[in-house]
C-alpha cells in the first residue's frame, strides 16, 4: 500500500466566496469542511504556493501550481497515511532484570 503524504489547506469562508467557481475544481469535501489537498505548500511569501497532482480530461497526470494570498488561509493540516504517525499506545520492552549474586 502506498503511503499518502500531503497537506489539507482550509480557506476562510469569505475566501471561498471571493474565489468562487475558480477554486471549486480544486476543493475536496471532508469532515472539517472543503479544503485543497496538495503534496507541497510554501507559505514563505505573500502568496501560499500549493503543488497539486491532477489529471487531464484524457486521464494523463498533470502538475498544478495554485497560489492564493496567505490572508485567505484559515489552517493547514499535515496528512499522512502511515500508522507510525500520531499519538497511540506503543509497545514497551520488558524491563531488564539484574542477576543478584548471593
């Protein structure tokens, strides 16, 4: 199974309204609301640069670069599908028992 890594970028409701139909093809719906899922983000300037993987109408893969003003961004969530990420019980090794000399 391939590991999925990326970022879910949530925009403010006002940003979604302003961007309108232009942003709709890039939105996915989820429990936290509509978001843009991308493989890379760069928030180092006035614009948030998002790198997305898409498909053309004929099914061929295409790299998409989407930029929005950073003021439109409500939250960015890192997403990973591997089980080693996050907080969960981990198995612990049994404590070593020292041998006692009589």
